[in-house]
């Protein structure tokens, strides 16, 4: 008799396991005020998905209180039309892929609490009851950078640095030139050699002409 009883218990345990669901959720989710948040819930059923499958989401405030049903699904979505989450719950799941997730629009600080996801797919009705703790806070300034802003910073920051360096270099160059002009800077021999040759020749010829004229003028003034 004991053997038969033990065998029966093992058989019943095996049947219960065969007709059970596996459900997984995120233990903790952080949301920000007025920004949509998704509560993920995935399940695995050992029976084919049928129209009898149901999904129920419940909510209990963090401060305690009664538990309320905020969403029901059976072939179509039935979000809550009364209560805390009225007109703020939307279905984002896909039961064919084992997804029973929902989204909360415009979360508020008062939404902090515990959410449970329950799935039944007869004859699979027994499963664990996982919970998700939602924490809603205000988003700080450091979190307000969008991907577009970050991309802009990565693209334009290096260019801005290069432009600044060029401006600094040009400013230093102009400052040196200005300083040289104020201090009576003279051209070097190399800089003088860069001038056209006819200029130098003209200068020399001019000097020779002046000297000769002075000589002639001096001779004219001497007495006989």
C-alpha cells in the first residue's frame, strides 16, 4: 500500500509539473515621472497557446493597502477603466511569443509599489507568482541627455577644439609680429636677399650718383 501511495504521489507531482507555467519578470524596475515604463513579463507554457489563455496584472501600493487588478487579457486587452491606473495601461505583449508585458503611461510618484503577473493557459494553470517592485523618481539633469545630444557632442567637440587651437596659434603669431614692429624689427640678410635684384642695383646707382654730384659741386666752389 505504501508503495502504491508513493507511486501515486510521484505521478501526481509529475502531472503538476507537466501542467505548470514558468513566469519571469524583472524584480526591480526604475521609472521616471511622465516617462513611459514597460513592465516585462515572459512565460513558458507546456501546452499549446489557445484563446483560453489569460493574463492578469495586479498592483499593491508600496505603503500597503488592498491589491487591485489593473489589467486583464484574453484574446484582447482589457485595461483598467477605474482606479489608480485608469487609461494609463497599454498592452505591449505577444502571447504567441510568450510575452505578457504591459506599459504604464505617465508614471507618478504615487505609482510606487509591487506588481504581479499571472498567466493561465489551461490546462497549465499552476505557476510561480513573481513580483516586480516599481520605483518612480524625478529624472535629474544628468539623465536628460538624449542620444542625439550625445552624438552632437561627440561630433562637434573635436572640431571645436581644433578651431580653438588654430585661433590661439594665429593670435600668438599676430602678437609676435606686432611686437617685432614695435621694437624696430629689421629684416635679416635672408629677408633682404629675397627682394628683387633691380631694387638693390637701383639703390647702389642712386648712391653713386649722389656721391658724384657732391664731388662735382665741391669742385665748382674751389677757387682757381
